[in-house]
């Protein structure tokens, strides 16, 4: 356990950023002087931050069921294990991720971090420990201050923009070396466990892989990494975006999640049997993902834009076939040693809240193991030859989520009600926007 007073003194901290991830994954919180924080200046926030939409609006709540109608405060409880420097701050500043409690000490069950904690407790009760590694894709784009204009790739060191596909190109990554060098410096200062960086298929699209580790810790790191990359990009006169589909002619951005489960006592990977083959527990985990992902799709694809990514022949899944080293499947089992037996959930977008996405994926696998489900046979060939089995748009997905009883029991009735209300508000807000496509093709033709 980190001694915060000692850590503050060692790093000469003058300010503290008290961070809370909201439903969307946006950092909320307060900034306060370090000495006030150490004297017990416990910060509070209104509970209603968890029902604020990405547009800043709040859903109607005529029956006062989403949050307390008095708009009560909740207490922010610092997790000392998450304390890190803010690398870009002018004065020595700490950032600490907080959990949330009501005044009576009960946890706030609609706080995304608490949702993931609860799912991990279910695994712990069985003597299981999930291990997880996210792969996060994002785009670098030129500054865009007018949302009516499409995004374009930024100008690199050569003075030119990318125009063609540059998958795994080292030279294409080197175009933005100054940005990535600063990104790595900032990540190292925050002790983020980055593994590899590659250039993805899209123009100025990048993927960062994290090392395997504890799911809560990895969710914290994705949360902090997104904030870091956005800040670094601004310092280099461009944007970093985690939109699932920021440009119509380019591939979407995913957050692939590699998952395995080990025995808490021995550390043995339970997804492989004694002969190194996939265990029955592993197959049931996959079957749980196949059965339940469609019902919890809004967590993996939380925005209207998210569903633009999930199209045939786009390097994104359209169904939940599973296969060995098959990237056309929604569920991929990479080749490797028995101790590294795992399944890659390729459904979540980069725009998903990492806490909720990890919790939902692990909940689906947990139900599969508890119910002893059997998956379909491993798929060979292109899964794009098969029909869609994932929802195609947000409103349909929200309707399915409201009926997902086993998952609601795990993630929490109130969390699902809040999430659906927030996302339905965003969907209705989107429907009031008239797009350029409508003006171009309908204005004078219908």
C-alpha cells in the first residue's frame, strides 16, 4: 500500500487531481492543494455525474429511480495504488483514481470501477483470477475545430499526409516519432505497462498493446492512457481520437481484450488442460461470450458511431464465431503455449468504457462457465461469409440490454437502468441532427 504523504513528499507534490471515471469513461473530479488533501480534505461530487450524457445532458427521471432526487453528494475514496504524476503539469501534480461511496459507507453501485470490482469478486469466490490484456487502437488526425468538416490525417515529419494503407509500417510510425517519444516518456512516468506499438491499417491509425495483468489495474491504465495520448497529441498540434469510426473510408478502432483465468492458489492457467489443449472451462467461457455478448452490446459499442465500425470485410467482427488465429471471428484464440491459452474478444470498440467493457466481457465468460455452456465448433475460413449476429444499431441493442436478466443480475439493475437511460438520451439527441448526406441526397430529390 502506497503511503500517500511519503509519496507526495518524495515528489514535492503541490496539487492533486482526484479522478473518477464516469459512465462514458470521461474523467470527472476535483483538483485541490496537496496539503488539504493530506489533512483529510475528502472531495465530494454529486451522484448525478453518473447520469450525465456525453453531450452534457441528463435523462428525464420522473420516478426518481436513477439517482437520489435530492442530487446528493457522494464521497470520493482515493485508491493509493493508483497515484501517479501528471507528466504535463507545470507544477508537481499527482493524479489519483477514486472509488465512490455514499455517506453511510455503501459503495456507489453505478460507478464503473465498482461494477468491475464486483465482477472480480465473483471470480475470487470461485478461486479464480482473471488475467487480461487490452489492445487499444486510435487515430491521429489534424486539428479540426469545425465538426461539419471531415477529419483528415495529420501532416508528419515529411510534410505530407498519409494517403494509403500502411499496416505495420515502421516508416509510417516514424513520421510521428517526436509525438510517440513524448508519449512513451509520459507513460513511463505514470508506470503504464505498454508492450508494443504498431501502425494499424488506417491512415495514421496506431495500436498500443498492454501487458497482461489484473483487470482493474488494466482498466485504470487504459483510462489514464487515453487522457495521456490526447494531451500529447495537442502538444504536437494534432488530435488523438478513440472514436470507433472517425473517418468513413478508413477502418474503425477497436479495443481487443485478451482474457484468461488462472487458479488463485497455484497460478495455473485454467483454460488449458494437462495436455495443453483447451479445457472444458475455456470452451464454456467462449460459449458464454457467444451467448451473452449480443445482449450487452451497448457496453462494447456505446455510441451511435460505434456501429459504423462493425461491417463486413472491415477487420471488425459482424458475428460471434470463434476460431484459432482467425481475425475474421468475433472471438479469436491465438496460438501459443498452454500457459498462455486465452481468448481475444474483438467486439469492443476503442470508444468503450474500459471498466464496463472488461466487467461485461468477464461477466459473459463467467456465466458460460457457471452454466457449463458448449460453444459452436471452431470456425475455419472467413467468418464474413456468415450472417450478422450482432446488433446493427444502438436503439436495438439497448432494447436487448434491458432484457438481459442474467447479466443484469451480475452488473446490477441500477447500473443497467442508468446506462440505458443515458445512451437512449444520446440516441434521441442524435436523431435531431440532420446530416450532410441527407442534405446532399434528399434536399432536391425527394
